[in-house]
């Protein structure tokens, strides 16, 4: 009798587990016809994506075709019958799906951590284009099947990231082939804002100028009697906040958000602001992804919780994917793109 009960319990347990596949089959045609090839470098230290629970069901998330290097090559050729002269490299650095319980919550949230970057390769030299590095949150109380939602987000983000990489410019700084697996540390040597002992006061109109510590002399900020910034001035005339990436006053940097200016503090990981998605997101998309033609530090560029739209809203809000969580944490500023990088 005990054997029968044990068998039934095991059968129920197995029946409650299933696999949710990530399908990389959307169109990745290079409309400009510049791409010659698309090569994947899978640098994940752990190839398993993860398992999350949904009510009484546990689902493991896997790629439908786990031979990713071969799949990416075939995927590109299937959608690009006419090719150009440029070799594109996609580096997959991390994909993890997991359950994590936020503070002051009595149930876990399903989350996706995804980090992916892109390069152009020429004569054994790599040129950085951009990257997506973020955590996407799914609230199981609002999303009936979080495993499906997050699996679909992996497919959507990778697809759109590849298509954006075709059309965006590089930083113009080469990475030698023997440094490609250490590209971040190699490129961060040029990050003057982080490496210099002091920040230059002034207004920075994009992340690139902030990174290079080149404030725009045509802009200034106006303060009230309490010392709060009330206006952005361009050659003495009121201007839209959307023209400003951040400003530095007294050696401290401040970033505009929908709830006001937040100080950009610094630790050994980089610059960050302490905030939440609900404070930054102008809207949260439950499917798909907001796309703009911005990668690699173009003015106003933010590849944050989503890839932001080209025009920054005047209050510094960004479009986002997933649940607008109120969880506060250090939200980092990507050292190469100026993007918001959520960690929780």
C-alpha cells in the first residue's frame, strides 16, 4: 500500500512539472543589408535558465534548440538571403529565471535576469555597439502564467536587440580579440566620470558627454531660494528637461526622474540612484518591448528596463517591461550606455 501511495505522489509531482520553451524564431532580417554574418558567443557560466513555480505547477525554462551557436548562425541565414560585408557578434552573458521574494511581500515574484551585448568584428578586432542588462519582474498575482511571459520576453528582447544592433553605431573604440571576454573592464578604462577623482560641474546633454566629463557650456540650471532646480536654461532661455541627461553641482551628479532629481552616488560597481520601477516607469508593458533607435551612448540613450523610446519624456520617465514594482534598490547606470540597470 505504501508503495502505491508513493507511486501516486511521485506521479502527481512529475505531472506538475513541465518545460516552457524559449523559441528564437522571430524575423531578424537586416533591412539595410549590411550584415554578412551573426555569430553568438555564449559566455554564460551556467547554461541552465532556471525553474519557477506557478500555483501548483513548476516549470523549467529551456531554449527550444540548446545548440545556440549553430542556431544563431542558421537563424540569421534563414532571414537574410542577401548579405553584406559586416560581421556582427552577439555575446550572451547571463540568462536566469528565478523566484525572489521582495521586502514586505508575502509571496515570491518571478524574475528574469538578462544580459546580452553586441559588437562588430573587423580584422580580429571588436567594436562595442550596445547591451541590454536588466531584471524584469512578473507579479504572479497579475500574470496568470509568469513562466510563459518571461520565456516570451527572452525571445522578444534578444530579437529586438539583434535588429537594433544592425542599425546602430559603435563607440568607435576597438577591443582586441584577446580582451573580448573582458571587454567591460577594458572599455571602462575610458570612463572618465568614474575614474577621475572629481566630477566637473555643469549640465550634460547625454551620457557620452558625462562619461567623457565634457559639460555643455550652453546649458545651465536655475534654482529657487531653497536651492532646488526649477529650470533648465539654454543660452539664457528656458529649455525642456528632456535635453539634459544630468547635471553636476559641487562635484555631485543629479539625474532627473519623475519624482524629482536623484543624486547619482558611486560605489565600486559604478554610479547608481536609489529608487524603484514605480518611480521611473511611465508605463509598463505586459508583452512586447518599447523600441528606440538608441544603443551605445547616443544622446538621451537609456537601455533600461526596456530599450527606451528615442525622445525622453520631460520628467525623465522611461518605458518599461513587466511589473511596476515598488521595491527600492540601487539602480545602476550602465557604464557603457548610460542605461538604468535594475538588480531587484
